């Protein structure tokens, strides 16, 4: 009988957040695959867990996945843990999960701490719709960083970003230049003794960290662009076109003249007759 992969969420700062189910699973599986065994041994020792460990990280994620899948096909049960939080979120574990599915190995998840969700619920910003960007590309990859920031300009969902302290000032500046002065909640050292939640704006955050050194691990929760603002900007872009250009935009897509007129009227907040009169007047 084939074994199974258990995705085991571990505390992001407070060891009391470890679940009973994860503890029992880590004790009962045959092997624990850990992102950094030197870090994870402290966790296992704290809970008196003596299950053998093996490393599974960014630099061996493909070859080691093949090896682990082979063990599971032989009947071994394996638990996957990351340095902190839920495996496979901004983590090489996503590769192992995908390869397990491709090889018919059963995967199950034992839910628990996740920094992105913890920060979102603390932010005071909209939680109904959100997107997770993890770490933005570093400053050494300026093209990729710029492309993602361009995409985020029009994002209406709440945005969640991870950042290390030595990059915080740069990322706040880049976010401000790309998104404008949005609301942001800066979450630092989540679940730890010196946890700090700071609802502010990007402009105020930049000023704050010009005077204070960033310390600890950060999760940034940024408000999305309002749908009203997006609608207003779209209407302004239509109004910058002539009615004829606007009509051509739709007709070039194969839309009939009649239906194009309806769309142009809706885009500009006008009646169909008004559009007809404008076209007729310009033609004359």
C-alpha cells in the first residue's frame, strides 16, 4: 500500500500555535522532509519528536521530490514542513505536491498558521477578495519587478506582500511610486512577543522607516484600487477618444454598428440617441 504526503503547518513565531494533529502526525510518519533541518530540529526537540529528518529545499526540490515520491510509493508516509507556516505557500513544497499528484501519490494538508492569512485578518482592510504576491522580485531583476508593479496598479483586491527588513524601505518606495498613496497595514513579527500591527498609508510608512530601522519579518497588506476609481479612469480614457474612434474600437472586433453604438453609449454614460446625433453631426 502506497504512503501519503502530509503537509504540516508549523508555528510562525509562537510555539503554542502547534496543533495536536500536526504533533501526532510528525511523531507517526516515517520521515519528516524539512526546508532547513538545522532550524526544524529545534522545533522537534521542543516537542520531543524523534522522527528522522531529511532536507527538502529550493536547491534540491526536483531531485529530492523524485526520491521522496519513490519512498511513498514503497509505503512510507512523509510529513513536509517549512521553516515556519504552511508548506507550499511561497515555498518549494509546491513542486513536491504537484509531482505527487502527477505520480498518483495522495496528499493531505493539516491546516495551521499562515503569515499571509494572519496578516490579512489583522489588517482592517477588505478580506472579501485578496491576492497574494509573496516576495516581489528583487531589485536585481528590475524588469520583472516593474512588470508586477504595473499589474498591481489596476488590482482591486487587497494585496499581500512579504518582505525582509533590509529590503523594506525600497519596496515601500516602489509601491508608493506604482500605486500612489494607498492605505497599508504593516504587520511585523506576527504571533511573536514584539508583534506590531501598524495601519497607515504608504506615504506615512516611508516617512516612519526613514526615521526608524526596519527590524523583524514583515507582511504588507495593501488596499486595492477601488472599483469606482477604476470605472472613473476607464470613462476618462473613453472620453479622450473621439466618438468615431470609440465606435471603431468595437467595430474592429466584429461588433455590429448598432451594438457598437450601445456599448459606446454605456461607456460614456450617455444615451444611444446622443451618440447617434454626435456621429451624424460630426459627419456633416
